[in-house]
């Protein structure tokens, strides 16, 4: 009996120590290091407006409808870019439904961007990502949209392409993945470069420029999540 109680005490003590270390000390250490080393990433890359209200995450793509903005790739997440319903269409490569959807998207992309019926369309312009929340597009996808955006904004095509190149990120570690363009960052850069932005009150211009420098990603047009403000909504208001 004494031997049994001794073993029981040892088991209870070991359980208690492991619970304290694994469920208390270790999580607190990891949490503390993350908050010190990369707080923005540790907190979900959250975006807040001037009033401190969380408006979304910089890791989640959003839909754009206006001709003056670059458009994200298609999304099968809910009604489109629904972070609460992430996922793909689950349609296989032999699916007639998927084939028809892609044909329709190809035709729409060509018509929208002034391409001929023989011009190739990038795959990411007509297919959804596995998560449905991809915030990036390929450089080629951005390039075919550049003439439409330039025309809608009254900018020179080279000025728009320069912004595309400036917002193109290389593969991770130089060889993982492919070059990519973050749609929100690019559209934010466009809103700063568009003619007429300098006519805004100084405090509004400063707000937009500060967001750009800090890497904030804000919905600029037709946000997929109801209630998500546009960049200008976040910056418009009386000077403080």
C-alpha cells in the first residue's frame, strides 16, 4: 500500500509540474517573446483605424470591383473572401462546372482588361486559391490589369507598371514559391499616387501616407466583409 501511495504521489507531482510548465510557463514565454519581437504578426496582422477599431487582417484578401483598382483573384470562400468560411470549390479538374466557370472568367477578364480573344490570361486571374483568401496575385495578372487601371485613373501606363514592380515581392528565401503582388498594398499605393490626392487636407494626406509606410492593408473598394471601411473612410475626419 505504501508503495502504491508513493507511486501515486510521484505521478500526481509529475502531472502538476508538467501542467505548470506546458500549460502556463511555456505559453506565457512564447506569448511574451512574440509580443516583443513581432507584435503585429503575433496579433494577427490586425488593421485598426484612427479610433483604434479593428477593421480586418492584412493576411486576408478582399474583393475589388471598381475599374480604378487592381482586382484580386476569384474566391470560393463563402460569397467571396469570407474569412469565416475559408475553402476552395472542391471541384476537380474533370468537372464540367469548373470548366464552364473558368471559361466565363477568361471571357470576363479579357473583356474587362481590353484583351483579344487570343491573348492568354494568367491562371490566378480565373482560378480561386485553396483557401479562398489569397491576398496576392501574380505579377503577370497585375500587368494585364494595368492598362485598365491607368485609363480609369488618368495615369500613364508606365507609372502604374512602376507601382506594380515596386509592390512585387520575390519568392521566399529567394526560391520558395513565385513572385507575387499584394493587391491591397498596390491599391493603397495607387490611392496615394492618383491625381487629386494632393488636394486633400494635409491631415488626410498624412494619414494615408503613414498607412502606406507602416504597411497597413485597408479595403479600398467594395470590401467583401460588411462594415469594413475604405481607406478614405479611415482617414477622413476633422484634424486632431
